[in-house]
């Protein structure tokens, strides 16, 4: 028989490591939901602000692993569960125009980054990195593209700069873009398309969508996941570009390993199951509630990791380039949507 001490040791180490940070983020989510229920206002925004107020915990060794887990794994689980109530009819409802808009936004923004980078005193590789992060899915795309680019100390520095810049701008966009959608008098679905086609990170896209309505959040998520799906072909294109550029150099062949984000696969599977009527209504409602909890918890964790002072550590040229790419993508999407109306 196991003794009490042995049973304590039997508790998985990863659970004991992650619990403090995840518990903090979950409690902030509960606080955000309580304040929202009592006084109104978006839960997502409250969770973000509460998290930013506890930014000092981002450096706490006890809480840090759980906070990182909540901001990534819990977020992705929340996005995956959204598929339970988004059917394929929703995707078809966005229309071929939205698909073409996403393709145009991704390719032109990356192209702009490559063209502008030399004018900002940066390399074309930095233009690809910042353009891809802005056009596809923020920090996640930056990390994926950085893994394709040749490894060096400069590459690592540029990656850190890019992640900090896109995260900061994405957080600002999460608050500002819903106001822009209201100013443009867009319907909830079209507002969601605007958010999903322009904001960098998945968490901020979903958060901005919920600031408007569930309909906006749904269309924003589907549109955003179209952009996320572009990560693999873009990375393959970058790898091919590097291979062609390195042909004249001996011994530059590099092995590239790519994988499709699991939460995108899960989202599609859940959406297909829901569309086929295989998921009971009670399960759909339960998944919807679980998704909301996961997303609010993830936003709280992201808030803890977000510091206004981070901008000071980012090179101004990299920030300026990401800012220019962000404005270009926003202007492109707004122009196209205005012409379509």
C-alpha cells in the first residue's frame, strides 16, 4: 500500500508546477466575470486589465510556468472548443470574398515587409519575420518563421523584438478596432470579419469579437483561423526562398519540419461534427461555456505577461515596421469592405 507521503509524491510534477499560475489566471477570470455581471462591460477587457495590474507575477518563478501554460495551451483549447458551435455553414456564409480578402491581406503584408525593411535599416529576413507575424497570427507566426530562418544571435534578437511589438500592437488593436467597427457602422458579422482579418494574435481577435457580440466573435474566429491556416504554406514558401537564395553556397541545405496547429485541426473536426448534427445541444452549450472560461482565463494570463514598459526594450525600427504593416493591413481590409458595401 502507498503511504500518505508516497501518494503525495505520486502527484504529477507538471501539475504541481502549473497549478499556481493557472489558478491565478482562473481567479482573475472569475473576478472579471463577476465585475462584468454586476456592472456590465466586456469580461475579456476586465480580465486583460486585471492581469496587467499583476504584471509583476510574470517574473515569479512559481507562477510563471502556469501563466505561460494558460496563455498558450488554455487559449488554444478555448479556440478549439469554439468549433463546437460554429458549423461549416458559418464558414460558407462568410463568402469567397472573405477568403480572397484573407489571401490578399497575408501575401501583400508580407510583401510590404520585404519591400520596406531596407528603408528602415533592416534586412529582408526581418521584413519577412515582421510581415509574417503581422499578416498571419502574431507571436506564434513569428516563432514559426524564426525557426525557418537561419539561426543566429541576430535572428533571436529580431524574434524577441517582433514578438514584443506585435503583442503590444495586437493588445491595442483589441480595444481600438471594435470602436472602429462601430464608427464604420458594420454589422456584427462584418465587424467580426474586420477583426479577424486584421488583429495579429488569436486571443485578441476572440477578445475583440466578444466585445461586440457572440456573432462577431464567431465570424472573427473563423476569419482568423483562415489566416492561421496560411502559416504552413507561408513557411514552406519561405523555406523554398531560402533554399533558392542559398544555392550558390556550399553546405547550406537545411531540414525543415512543419506541423499544422492542433487547435486548428480540432476546431475543424468539432465544426464538422456540429454541422453533421453529431453533437447534442447540451454538449454544444457545455463546450461553449468551457470555451468562454478558457478564453477569459487565457486573456488574464496574457494580461499578466503584458507590460507597457516592454515597448522601451524594442528597437524603434522594428516597431515602426510592424506599425506600418499593421496600418497597411487595416487600411487594405477597411478599403475592400467599404467597396463591397
